[in-house]
């Protein structure tokens, strides 16, 4: 009877742990959904702001053409109509920004509450059980995706600036060679391209997008390597004796130790890049 009761108690413990894991997964799903909605709303906010800036700029340009049209014989109706349409555009964008801002505030509050609920659900999980370590290992897949997303973003920005630098340098040299007659338009264009190339080179050298992308990609690859090794009992996760491999709990703890060390190394590399950029700025000043 004692064994049966003990077995029943063990079963109830596993059932309670499974319920808490399900609750934690639900909280994570809600948190991730709110985070995605907030990210999308902020993206739309930037788009609305750009449209608003473009609408205001076109308002000034069309207003200038309308003023000129009052003293010329060209049709005035199209200018007035365009001015009214553009005014309506940036007014609509301003209203959209105001409305979307309230949505961002609401989503930020909901995301903060969801984060607290997720942390509360995670606190209920037994940390000394293999289930918590399995959750940590599976959560490392999100960390890998996050690092790779950051690496791809930095790589795209670096490639964009490199295209601007290379193309701008070639076009600037070509325009300089073509401007033998002293054309004002070509001189302005050449100066603008030279400034753009210089700014792009300065931004690339200061922020070091290539180095940041390389560090993030390297960290993501190392975490993935340890994830696969812990799952298939490879390398140090196989143990010293092939006949008696490491238990799952030991492999999971070893994996968590490696991941935390890699995360700390990544933070140190980011800090070194920041310090290097600050030092270069101080020397330049």
C-alpha cells in the first residue's frame, strides 16, 4: 500500500509538473504574439512617419508651384488639386500616427503584463527537474534565431553601405572626368555623391556592422552545435566511457553551462566593439 501510495504521489507530481509546463507554454505563446503585434505596430508607425514627412515636403513644393502659377499662364487647377490631395495625405498620416500610438501604448502594457505572467509561470516550474532543463534547451532555439536575425540584419546593412561606397566612388570619378565644361548641375551632383560616400564610410567604420554580424552568426552556430551534440550525445556530451554515456540531466546541465558561457562571450564582444568605436571617436575628435 505504501508503494502504491508513493507511486500515486509520484504520478500526481508528474501530472502537476505537466500542467505547469502547459501553462508556461501558453504564457510564452501569448507573450510572443503580443511581441509580434507590437513590433508590427512600431513598423507601421515608422512607415506612417515617413509618409507624413514626404507629404509635408510635397506640400511645400506644390505650394511653391501654386504661388508661381499665380503669375504664369500654366494651368493652376492641377497645382491646387495636387496641393489639396497632398495636404489630405499628410493629415491622414498624422491621424494614423496618433491612433497607432495609442495601440502601441496598449500593446506595450499588455506585453509587460504577459511578460510578468510568463515569469510567474516559469517560477512555478521545478528548476531541479530535467523538464526545466529541456525547456531551457528548446528555448535556446529562439536564441539562435534571434542571433541569426541580428546577424542577417547587420550583414544587409553592411552590404548596402558597401554598395553605396563602391557605386558612389565610381560614379563620382566618372562625373568628375565628364565635368570638363564646368557644369553646375554636375558639380552639385558630384559634391552630393562625395558627401554620401564619406558619410557611408564613416557610419560603416563607426558601427562595424560586419563585425557585429560575424559575432552574432558565430555565437548562433556554436549554440546550435552544442544543441545537436547534447541531443545526439556527441563529443563531450558522450562522456568519458562509451559504455556508460552521460545521463540526460547531466547533458542538459552541461549544455546550459556552455550556452551561458557563449552568451557571456557574445556580450563581451559587443562591449569591446562599443569601446572600440568610442575610442576611435575620441581620437578623431
